[in-house]
């Protein structure tokens, strides 16, 4: 069952990767997977991770990356702000997601038990507090993602010379999407959670809550992909 | 004497080369790393007509000459011989049926293979009987109209994906060939063997425990099995030699590309005689091996005895492939030793060509046996 699920995920990720990267090869020095799209018109490419200058050849469909140079004096990012900043959204957004999930379960429990039921006292007491914490986490995560985007963009310009690597293009696009979706979630959050609970008495709230969680799920997926790709870009295979 | 290919053969080579570049080479490293059986690639090969080329036309096949099959296998082998073995090994089990099968057997076992993607496997080797096939211990006991097979077959290519097996077993002291459907009760397929190379190929142990086979599935007469199993090799060895030629061709192309691109001591690597002479040796040996292979295939297609030439081609192509893979790694230096470059895989894949379908020493024994019956060599 789990292995079937993993195969399905692998197939999905593989298809996505193939569409984005096209044909790939591995840097023979640091083993980073690189796209044929990353190669310039002269058939050269600087590995974003280890800095070797690769001359890419192909014979019989086999990629032959030949190393003839290395960027020794490549610009290093100042104070490593991007790696530091990136952990705020990666750390806080999943907690906000978890908070929203708990409040939703609590709201459903309150609705099922009856609004005035004594059993729900704890839920009704704790939900507004949790809602506030969740919103603060969300706010910091989205705000810091803007800062992360900015530092990442500067890193790309300095360290990677603004070269249009597919992996960095993916990071830029996903980061932009994450910020956009994050802002929508921030606007939607007070609408969904009124006074710390979801007012399920209002039938409109069910589709609104659904949309909210679809956006949260998409943002989580983007964040996971960004974290994975970013880690891959720093540490290699 | 004609050394050029026909227009159709040239087109076939182009088609196989395009298939190799698009489907095999780009996926070779992945299958080598994971060991996953390349079913999707085989499905595409089946669609493009690269599988089962030797099945007779009356059973829905293409009935391609062995030489054409060699041309295709050389191209595919240049991409990955592990994948090449996966999609070419059907021939080894199909030939016994083509040679010795009756109309019923051919319709039952060969015809479906032309209609959908299916695999079959050649079950001869046993833990105690490799090159010396006569030592096999698997028994087939005649009970009524059935035979009951017991024994263990080892290193069976495509063993866990096959729909049927060609099985060599002893009826008393007579080696006899059978076709056994893989879903017959009593057949146990083992797990995939972790081999040195050709990881995409599926090699397993197949155990037969009281496997009941109707006598209609016996090939030829009781006692014909050894002859059938050996005659098969006259047909398949040129194809095996072509796979080895594919490795040599890949080694040459990779080494040549690298030597022309890599700079060392302020000049291209290929400017050094020590490197360039290796390339000259490679291309010369490749041509020699290739012509031996084509000759052995052509003799078979003309209905002439090709046992010596097939043995020579298989032996020499295997030796050249192994040597070329080593030299390719040497030319690439440290990059020849890393698994992010295709050279080291060639080295691992090449070794089996000196072993399977008769070890190099067995090929020499066949050559000498033929020489002993010759008064003088012209």
C-alpha cells in the first residue's frame, strides 16, 4: 500500500521534473542534477553548486560533461541571509497549518456537540488563543517569505551570476506563488475563523473553509518543494 | 563479396539508433542504479518492432534475418546492454520452439508474443551446471500423458517476468526440452540477483517443484534436448556478439568525445599519442569484431554451418568489449571511475560477455573442435 503510494508520488514527481527540466545530466564533481536547458549557446555551464565549468557533449544519447575549468573566486553571499531567512517560513507555516487544522476539528466538535454544550468549554476557551497564535505564525511566515525571496534573488545575482538555471527559475516561480497564496490566506483567515471558531451554522462556510485548506495545502506543497530544491542546491545529491 | 548494407538495413539501423538515443541511453543510468526492469522501454521497443524479430511470418512475426537482429542489437547495446538483454533475451527461449516446435506449440507460445508485450525465458543453467550443460540435474518423470519436472534453474534472464519457459530436463538419462507456462503450479520464482553489471536485466532463480507438464509441450523427442539447446546458440551468439560490439562502440564514442573535449598540459587530450593510439586500436578492433559478427550471422541466414564463426564472433567481441571498456575508463582518468559518467558502467556490463551463453573458454573449445575436423585452413 505505502510502496504503491510512493510509486505514484515518484511517477508524479518524475513527470513534473521531466516537463520542467527536460533531459538532465549529473555534474561529475558534485553530482548535482542539471538540465540541458542550463547549458549556454556555447555548450558550457557553470555548476551552481561546486562551480566547475562544464563543457557538455553528447554521444549516442549519453551525456559527457567535460570539466575544463573551475570558478575559484566565485562571489559568496554576505552574512548568508538567505539560508537564515528561509527557515522562518519553512518552520512557521507548517505550525500555522497545524493550528488551523486543530481549530477546524474543534469547531466541528463544537457544532456536533451543540453550541451551548458544557463539554465544549475547553474547545471554546482554547480556540481563540490558538487562532491568534496561528494568525501570528501565518503573518510572520508570509512576511519572512518576502524577505527570503529578496535575499534569494540577490544570492542568485551575486553567487550564481544571474544565470537562468532551471532549478533557480523553479525556486523563483514557486516563491512568488507562495507569497501570493500566503497573502490570500492571510486575508481569508479572519473570514474563516470568526472569534476563534468556524461558524459552521452558516452554510457558506463549508466551501470557504474548503478553499482555505486547498490554498494551505498548495502552499505547504510549494514550501516542501522549495525546501527540497534549496537543500539540493546547497548540499547536492 | 559485399560489405555494404542494403537500403532497408540502413533504414533499420537509423531507426534503432534513434530509438537508442531517445529511449535507452537517457534512461540507462537510472535503470542501472535502481535495477528496475525496463518494461516501459520494452513496450516501446515492441511497438517499434524491435522485439521478437525472428518469429516466423506465419505466426505473426517479422522473420527478420539474424544479420538484421545483429544490426539492431549493436545499436541498442551502445545505449545500454542491460536494457538490451531485457528486450532481446526472448530470442534465446524462442529459438528452441522455432527449431524444434510443432505447429501447435508455435501457435500456442510464439503467436501471442507478436500480439502483446510478453517475455519468455531459457531455463538451462543450474547451480552445478553452467558451461557443462550435460551435468544438469533437473528431472522430468513421465507419468501417464504428463511429465513431472523437479529441479532448480539458476541465473535465468527475464525469469520473473516470463510467461513461459524453455526448460531442459532429464527424462531418465535423456536431456529433453519442454515449454512450460510460467503460471503452472509448482513454479517458484526467486528474487532478482544482485549482479556486477547489466542491472536492468532481470536475473532470477526458478525452482520447479512437481511441475506437471502435458506431453504436448515437449519439444522434439525425448533425448533431443541437448541438441536443441546447443543449436540455439548458433542462432543467438551473433546477437550476443553484437551487444558486446555495442559496448565497444559506446566506449569508443565516449572516449573519443572526452579526448576531443578535455584539455590537459595546454592541449587537447587526443593530441597525446598515448591516448590517440588507444582510440585507433579501439576502432580497428571494433571493425574486426563487427565483421566477424556479421559474417557469422550471414552464414546462418544462408543456411550454412556457422558454429565456428559464431563462437569466434562471440569470444572476440566479448574480449574486445572488456578491453575497450577498460581503455575508455583509462582515457577518462578519474572521471572514468565515477558513476556519474557512463564509462564505469560499460566496464561492469562488459564482463558478462566473457561469461554468458558459453564462456570465452567454451567458445575456444568449439573453435578447436571445428579445427580438428579440418585438414587445412584456407
